[in-house]
C-alpha cells in the first residue's frame, strides 16, 4: 500500500498588509451602510459600468 503525502500551500502575509486590508474592509462596510458604495447586481452590470468610464 502506497502512502501519500497531502501538502497544502500556505501563504503568510505581513502584519502591516493585513492591517491595511482590515482598514479597507471597515471603510467599505461603512460606505455600504451609508449608501455611498456602489453595489452591482451581477458581474455583467459591473463590467458595463466600467466600460462607460
């Protein structure tokens, strides 16, 4: 019987990068709450909006 080794790649991000992502997430969540963040029904509508710019 063969034994197999399953390895899962792991990514370790620097703490400063994680803090930056968390701040960005908080900002977007606040914008969503206040109705300031654009929300798209689906990816097609998003791309149509980007094409207009």
